[in-house]
C-alpha cells in the first residue's frame, strides 16, 4: 500500500503575463498508508486544486508529489502509473457518466489500464457489487438510473481501478441522509477490506469527526491545521475564526464555555458531548 | 386561514417509455400565506415533483393545484401563476442568464413588460434585500455558490412574487453559502411577508421552519411544527430522516437523567437549555 507525500507544493493558475492566482501555496504533508484523511476548507480554499495533484491530473507550479518516495512527475511513465494507483472521484461524478451502458462505464478505467478481458469483467462486477448496484442495472444506460444509483455507478468506475489511494471530492453532496450514509459506509468498507488509504473532502464536520483518522484544514491555499481528528477539532475556536463550520456538539460547548460553564471545548462527538456535560453533575457513571 | 397555494388530491405519474412511475399519490396540502414551510423526505419521496407542481412547471395527472385560487392546469393563467410563485433551483450555475448581476435580476421584470425606471428600482430593491447590492456590476461566474443563489433569489423577488419555492437550492453549495441562502429566505419571509417553501435534505434547515411536511413514497407522511414532527422518532426512522445532531445530544443527556424541555432542535436552543439546567442544579 502506498504512502503519499507532498513537498512544498505550490500551484498558480493563469497564463504568463496575466494576473495569477495562487490556489495552493507551499503545502507539505505526509499521508500514511491506510489512513482515512478528511479534508476541510471553504470553497476556494485550494482543497480541490490540491487533491488533483495526487494522481498527476494537475502539475504543480513548484514542489513534488511522491508515491512511496517516487516523484510522480519524474517522467510520463511515473505519472501514468500514479493515475492508476490513485483513484480520483470528482464532485458530482455522475455528470461524467458517458458510455452506452453502466457496465461499459465502470469498465472504462480498467480498460485503460490494459488489463485482460476476464480481469476487467471481474473488477466491474466486484465494483458494482461493492456499491450495491444489481446486475440487472449493468446493461442499462447510465442515464436511466436514479440520482443515487448514478452516483454509485460513477464511484464504482473509480473502485474498479482498485486504487491504493482513493480520493473523493465531496462524494455525498446533494444526497439525502440515507444516500449520504450509504456512500460513506461503502467508502469505509472499501478501506477496511483493501487496506487502502482514503482521502475524503467533505463539508460535513460531523462525518469527518466520526469517520476520519486524520484531518487537514485548508485555508487560503495553505495548510491551516493538520493532525489527528482530536487535535484538529480541539481547535474549535480557530475553525470558527476561519469561518468554518464546527460540529454542532463543539458549537454547543463553545457557547456553554462562553457563558461561564467549566466545560472542555475539545468535544465533537455525541458521546463525548454527553459525557462532558454529565461530568458537571457528577453523573459520569450514570451516563 | 389564508391559503396561497392549495393541492387537492394531487397525483402525479411520470410516464416514460418503459414504465409508469407514480411520484405523488393523492396529496392534499395547503401553503399558508406568509409562512415558512419546509418539505423534507428522502430521494425519490416526491418532493421535487411537488415543488414543480406549485408553479405549473408540471401539471397534476389527477387532482388540482390552485395558486391564489387559479388552477395551474388552465393554460391562460400560467403567466399569472408564475408571477406570483417563483422558483430557485438546485444548481447555481444553471439559472443565471446574463453576464452582469443586475442584468440577470432585470431579466424577469423585463419579460413582464415593467417600465425601465421601475425595473431599475425593483432591481436595486431586490439586490439590497438579498444583500448583493454591492455586487450589482459583478460577473456572475466570479461569485460563490451562495452568492449566485442569492442573485437567483433577487431575480425572483424583482418580479414581486408572493411566494418563493427553493427546490433544494442549498444542496450544491458549501455550509457558508447554505447559511447565507437560509438567512436570506428567513428574512424575506419575516420582513417582507413573502411565503417561502423550502424543499431540503438538511434537517438543520427544516427545524427553523414554521411548519414541516414530510413526504414518503409520494404521500404526506406527517405535517406539523418542527418540534412535533421531530419528536416522532418512529416516523423519522420509517422515512429515512435523521434528527439534527444538537437534538440527538439533548436526547442523550435527557436519557441520562438531566431534566431538559422537549422540542430542542437547534444548537442555540440546546445550549440555552443545557446552561439553564446546569444553573438550576447549581453545579456552577
């Protein structure tokens, strides 16, 4: 399994002699194999630009991306290899479905990898099964699927490449609570079963607090915070100062503290919140 | 009670080549003038179909939709109906037509044949109402998602509509943009008396409404004030909906024996109640 490292990565948009925008500025970080990294930041914080470097889709203005210590921009071959080892799933991936059938769409990635036919078939069926798309749907046009099915078909297309690092840019955007839960649990299952790294961009602090092992907060193109979920969410006040959402539980405890209750503010899950409040009552045991 | 929109035994069936899919089944429902109504339900529950029936984008297969007493099925009235009920869609990039913000807002009133001097006034008023006046000369594609949606809202209110339908208008934008759109909708409702129908996946938005309608499999599964609807845990489970996190926290603490009032749904109300309970018990 792959370790991902980013070294002093800077990305500027805009042509020469034109006003340029620095979308990502001197970012360095290391993501160990098997982590589930949650990426947080405003629209325009640089998070989408950053993750598009991880599989070589964007080339940095300066800096490096290393997979197991090898710079993926060293030559064309290295970049091509990275594209298969790091699977990138964009926002609203269902807009990119284009083949005649769902089967062909999911097979697109493995076919590009020039795998043998039976291996392609095995992967398509496995990926479809993973995202709970029944076989009957595989021969349908992707455009006949429901919104939630389209989203899952698009994610299956990335899973079929069996990436060692799976990068998802807001995979639950626009879905209802049940749809969100389905996608998140299948992503967690993929990580558990394959030991792959998952990098999840999300606006939902609750989801990141619940699922991630590490969290990265981007602000104005730079790394604002990077650490374990505990470390990052214990900085609730800083997150609020950056105009970011904090988990509802954290918000409640920040407010209680402001009014003078002697509570900790580094709580972000329901369990932690309930326990911390009940501690005031000396009810730790009864909770 | 003054009804602005009335649905009477409305059914709607999507007629595709392969199958007939019923999206709404015998729905009867009123939208009250001046209220903030949230419509929730999982994907496929029929809520977007409902939204599109409210201003004659879709017509009922059976039953009647009346907007201020006008039947949406009457072609001659469509124009009048759309003047009263405007819609803001899901995708901020699909509903802006002009290259400058104020031109976009003027598009609706121009189509209504409003005289130019009045258009100017309406556009300025509308942009102020959504807090986008300072961006009137901006290019829409340079705005954030929340700002684009607010421009779309301005375009609707520049037509002097009585009612605005938000058809999952916050689904595709980030939390900051979502808050901006929700606050704008609340203000238009409270301060200008505009009726708001908010179709949404976000329970945090629904709990701030005056009234909530829950759709499930094309039927009205429940309706009432948020504190009633969200108190029904069996209903939430059955319809695939979730309590907001703040409410779950209050529930956990209540179960552990701290007396908290019922109907706590928002972080603010939960914080207030937790503080009051701590004071009451003299733990500080």
